[in-house]
């Protein structure tokens, strides 16, 4: 083996590493220990007799920012993003009802039920007004919270959100028909089934331990809750009706390769909120803040800190 051959091999290896870094081949590192994060969780009994789990972290004197996760997620959803958010913020990171360590009642899972829980949590924490960041189902809950209790919401950040299908448009099958697959699930739910792996997939790599924990926790949600949320909370057909009441400044964030919130249902939200700031991250999917948390946090920080 000649020195020239070794040098060429080394150069090729370094080139591969640089290409992998340039194209994001490796997942962004997690800067929060997952066990430590889970151990921070508290549970409060709300006046509607629901136990809601949450984490209160960051600057206790700072402006409150509520983070509301999506369908079948939990507060850990935000772990990749949190280290990049402004240290000024007091972060209230919630497990919505039916998810994480919050109660999982037989009913009720409409968006107004979810939003009312958040309003009562703000009451319990003596927070008069907050900025609210919601992802997917959490963004729909954020919309309802801002529509029904506008005095409690300063700004909204809607990640992977929608105003639902255009009124009168014929139903069309999405690229990823997750609803049909969910209706096929049987208990016990297998966290490592092909559907669950696809449900938690992203165009760019995400920390595998984080994803395994998310799948495991989602599999522990009763199937009846999966179905109730799908039918009552995640159905976006009537979202447009309430959006004229949403007056809070809004930031809309999507990944261009989101297979769930496709362009047609993004456009209805842009039209409903024409004054909103819009950011689309090229090549990212339904969970852009997992795939490029630094870039997503930069946009959120600028919007929330701005006038």
C-alpha cells in the first residue's frame, strides 16, 4: 500500500464527511438529556377535573411561551428545539389531554376541549397572557385558544398547520393517508410496526433514541384515544369557520416536504391569515424543528421577540 494510495483514501473519506455534514446526513445532536427532561414534569388538577402534565422551565421572570405538541406526541416533542429558543423565555411545555402523563378520559377530544385545558392551565399558573407555539394538532388547538380567549394570547406560531380543505372542494387522498392506517390499528399497538415507523419518519435524520421513545409513548396511548382525537380534534374540515376571529400576530412555519399538510391545505391558512409571516423550510418534513432545530428556533425567536 503506497503513501499516495493512503493519502487518496484519506482525502476521499474526508470528502464524504464534509458531504454528509453539508447535506445533513447525521441527526442534530440532542442538547437535553431525555431522562432529565421527563423527570421535570409536574401534574396539576384543573377545575374541569382533568389532570394535565406540563414542564415549567427557562427564565421564570421571562415572557411566557406555551408549547403545544401534536397528535400522539407529548411534551418531549420539543426537546430538539428547546435549547435553541431564547433564554429570555419562560417555557410552559404541555402534555395535552390523552397524551403523555395527562389524563386519558373516554371523552372529550374536540379542539375546544384541548384549548380550554390550556386556558385553565394558564389560570393555574397565574399567567395572564402568553405567546403560544403549536405543532400540527397543537397548532389547531392554538388557533382555537387565540380565537376564543384572545385576551390570553399575544402571538401565535403555527407549525405544520392548516385551515383545512377549501370549502366545496372534492375530497382528495393525501400523500400519506395516516387516518386510514390508524383505523387499522389493533391493541396492543406495536411501536416498531411499519406504520409506526412511517408515522415518525422525517426526510432528514432525527436522533434515534428520541424517536424510539416517542413511538413507545404513542403506543401506550389507548387506541380509543387515538380514534377519538382523530375523529374529534384532528379533523380539519371546519377550521376556516373560526379563523376570522384570530387577530393575534401569526407566524406560519412549514417544511416543503410535509406529506401530511400538503400545499393545498397550507394555502387555505395563508388566505385566512393574509397578514401572517410565512416561512417554508426547503427539504424539511412535518416536524421541521426536529430536523433543523437551530434554523426553526431562529425564526421563532425573531418573531416572538419582535414588535
